[in-house]
C-alpha cells in the first residue's frame, strides 16, 4: 500500500520522515514539520487505517512496515532520518531493524519495544458513543465522547479525525472497527532481528509510563547506539505537551541549530 503523505521543505534537503501514533495522522505533526523543514525535506505519512491512507482489514506491524517500504520506494527515498511516535515508533523500529541501510538516524518518541497491556477500551467506548450517522454537529460529538474521555486534550486529539463525509453525516478518518479488532496486534512487542547499529534516540515523557529505566537494557540489545532522553514535564504526547523542549532535543540529536525563540 502506498501511503498518503504530505511534504514540506525543498527537494535538495536531507530527508526526514515522521510516523504518527494510534488514532493520529500526519496532520498532527504539521507545526513541528514546518519548523524542521528549515533543514530537512519532511514527509508526513498517514499509516494504514488512519488519516487519508487506505483502509484495510489487516493491521499489524509487518503490514505497516511493508506499507512504509513500498511508500519509500514510490517516493524514491533511499536514505532517511526516521522519527516515529507511539505506534509509529514501533513501525519505525521494525523498519530500521529490517532495512538498516536505509536509516541515517532513528528517533523513537515515547514507545518501547515491549508488549503493552490492553488499555484503549474506554477510548473505543467513547468513539462508539458518537453516532456518526446521525450526529448533528461536532459539538454533539464532543458531548457524547466527554463522559468516556473527560481529558480535554485527548478529546480534541480524537475529534481532529472527525470530518463531514457528506452534508449531515460525520465519519472518523481512522478505521474504528479494524483498530478495535486488531488492538492486540498494535500492542505487541516488536519482532526481534539483528540489532540496528545506527544512531538512535529514545525520547520519552517523564510523566509517561510507556518507557521506564527498567526497559533500557532490553532496548540497548536491539539498539546498541541508543541515547535516552526524558522530558520531565511531558506525558505520552511529548511533542504536543512540551513542544520547545521536544524540538530542542530533536535538533540537538540531528546536529542542527537550536530552535529560535
């Protein structure tokens, strides 16, 4: 599957590709991509069953990695800097482990290599509470989802993927039934290959429990050149919760100038 993508920056610049997380899309990264496009041609990819990419019944990291490979071939991108957040981080890790010659550097944002317990059921309940066939307004959708997902930032994040498919009819850009059916695949540990020997950054939120210091030794087996960095005042959505600190970390790792204040 060739994935939907947006491109910012000039063709002669080095290539940076960003993969979003579960329930997200490349659109979530527009502000960061615009900043980074000073130094890179930035590609924002929508993974399968998300954003503007195709929907499909299969949803696992093997399929997502194959999609990504096919998309890079289509774009004629031979070597890239690769960043992935959450689910996108696992796709990025899988790709780097399988095709290390394609990766100049790897940045994994708040995601480990381990399997995670199922913890998205309340989100799916909230999504199902929004009757997209008969919802009269986005405000009504917000009111329906709020009892299940009271956190305003999470509500807003999810509702960004709600759009008018036709007059009077809303739809989710992500494929709710397939994601719910395959959530266990999305939470699995990544497949073990030979280690990726390239430069790697694991950037995590201090308020998040997705990557803990106890996970570091296992990560180092697969990514021996890894650097670990924690942004203390951020949770799982590191880039959204602490954008300046996030960009400082990324630009430092990529050896480019610090962000301008």
